[in-house]
């Protein structure tokens, strides 16, 4: 069972309590962890080595200040990634902007994290919203990933959700799970 919250706090990122359960979750706890260590949420270590972020960049997100807040938190989270972490970020409006630009996910090396940080800082607000396109890109990254534990983190004006895609999921099955959580999806 899943619940999408229509808003999220500054501590939105890495709320992956489902890392142990494999279910869709929506929470907003504070993120804790040491730099280049294992991130923790409410004292629970995150067991994910593949993190794929889907972030809405619509005019609503930009005007409300949520996009700037999300970007700050994403920059902080990047500090927690190790070279073993595979990740990708997809900012969506009517189109998608993605990092990395290739189909393979990035690894948390120092050089790549610097590039990713620059990408996040430069990601502009946009017009419209197409969650399908953002999820499709994240699922492609997850499919190309060799990570053992894969999570997609979705941030949208519709709410915040984390989807475990470790065993491989189709776009339709992820959308179906999100729709079950909220009539807005």
C-alpha cells in the first residue's frame, strides 16, 4: 500500500524506507549520514546502490521555491555517494533533461559527482509536466544499471514517492502503482 503526499519538506531526498520492504512508500524524514558513507533515514541504513531521481521542473515547482529546495537537497545527497553508487537524475517538464547524457547510469566518482553537481545547479525551471517521460528515462537508467538494489525517487507537484525497481519494472506497472496511491497520477 502506498500514500502519496501532495507536498514534501526540505528533507525530501532519500526517503527510502522501502529499501527493506520493497514497497512503494512516501515519507519525509530527515536525512542523516556521513559524507561518503552510508546514508541513513531515521537511523535506518539505506540498502541501495542504484538511485534514480525523477524531479519535476515545471513552472509551479519553480515559482513555489520547491525546485530550488529539491536541488539543494540533491546536491547534499550527492556528497553521500561512493564510487559504487550508480545514479541518474531526470528533470522533467514537457521534456526531460537527464544526467548522465548517455544511457548508462553514472558512478559516484569525484569527477562524476562534480559534473552532476554542475548539472543540478544549471537545471532550469520549465513549462508543463510529463511524469511519464521522466519515469521512462529513469526506468531506462535502472534497466542499464548493474546495481543490486535499485530505487526510483519521484518528486513532483503530485507528491513524493520511492519505487523499488530492483527486479525490473515496466513503466506501466510503476504508473499503475503511483495511480493507486493518488487520483492525481
